[in-house]
């Protein structure tokens, strides 16, 4: 039981790190785009990054289910 809880906690912490890194780097990208007078919104960039993350997470979950 304790191992199961620990594995879930590690999985959740890993997801949180990915989300925080995505938000940080997306904001930085939007900041650079605005300085270069390129019209870009934070929500659009975050949505694009989120789609990639969801695809990666889906593959990881599928691989975990296959084992």
C-alpha cells in the first residue's frame, strides 16, 4: 500500500513539474515574441504546448497499460 501511494505521489509531482516548466517557457516565448512585435497570445501558445504534453502523456499511459 505504501509503495502504491509513493508511486502515485511521484507521478503527480512529475506532472506538476512539467506543467510549471511549460507555463514558464511559454511565458518566456510570448515575451520574446512581443518584443519582436509578433502578435501572439499566451493562451494560444499554452494550448499548443498543452496539446504536445497531452500526446506525450497519452503515450506514457498507454505504455504503462501495456506492461
